[in-house]
C-alpha cells in the first residue's frame, strides 16, 4: 500500500459536539501517549512533523508501573495545556487515553494501533476476541514486570524497522507491570469524544483484524497504513496526517 487509505467503519458516527464545547475552539495542542515496552522518544518523528506544522506537542512519559500511575502521568500533562487538546495513544496507550480522555479539555481521541477497552474491561481482555500474533511473546519476570522476548522482538513488535533500529528498541525496552495490563477501565472516553483510528496493516503485536474491529466498535474514522506495530516510528508522516485530521475535524 503506497498511501494510507481512509475509511469510516461502524454504524455509529463520531459523536457530535455543541458550539459551547471545547472542540469548537481552534485546536493546536497535541498530547502523545506511548504504550508498553517503550518510552515517549519513539514519537520524535511525529513530534517533528506536527511541530513543523505549528502544533504544540507534548509527550507523556508513562512509568508503566501501574495503570493508575500511567493515567496520572497523562492527566499531569493534560493539566499543563492552554486549551483544547487532541489526545493520542499507541497500543496500551489507547487504554490510557480511554480513561484519561474524559478530561473536559480533550476535544478528540486518536488511537494508533491501540486498544480501546469498554468500561469494566482491561487491555489484556481485548485479546479474548482475537489472540495476539505468534511472535508477540511477553516474558514475565518474577517481580510481575514483563519484557518482550529477545528473539521474537523485531518480528512481533517492530517488523518494518532496520536491524539497527529494531535492535535498539529491543535492548532499550521499558518493562511494564502486568497489573497495568490487567486493570479495568472505569470510563470510556471514546463514547463521548470524536475518535480517529490508525490500523497498522502489518502489526505483529495486535492482529490487524482486532485493530479493525476495535475501530468499528468505537465508531472511529479509520485510516489504514502499511506498517508494523511501531508505525508511529516508521511512518510518522502518515500518523501525523491523521492527528492533523483529528485536530481539524474535532474543531468543526
């Protein structure tokens, strides 16, 4: 696929917003939330794209010690914004923005190859529908934190990176507390905020079929991009384009 293909999935359209809602104001603030086994530096390409277009971009650094800690880290960054925000989450970061996105300054949500649990469901509960691909293999340590398996890391997580970049991601991965992936969300911001979704068509961590069904379930405007689970790193322009669409669409 040479270019992203935008399609709208699901019977329910994205929620409309009133003229008094924060999303009626010009949206220039973007907050990026990373997922498990990584940190916020992977957003650098998307950050450069968006700041080059005049957006104010903030990157959350999740501790990955618990779901509550990660939501708190995101809320801490949201509190620093000076107006309406587009909140973006990758992978497990989608669960975080599902919870934290209820913030009144959040005008829209962008899910990038991400989970979007229903109220009362966890990140790991999403795999009950469609299991992860075979190369996605977390190694849980005795203390309850997990790394991704060394030998299958690139195939399962970063298949379209170079050997050097894939190796660096593997060797610098940030372990996540399994309890964070098992925590149930208490709100579902995608029920009340307009949503956009990026499907990674070559995802080795979350089956593309699960990504598509998630996008359909939340009624998101969906763009498919040829890329691995870390397409925010390997396809930053395509991801930034969707975020800009969200900033413009939520403002309308």
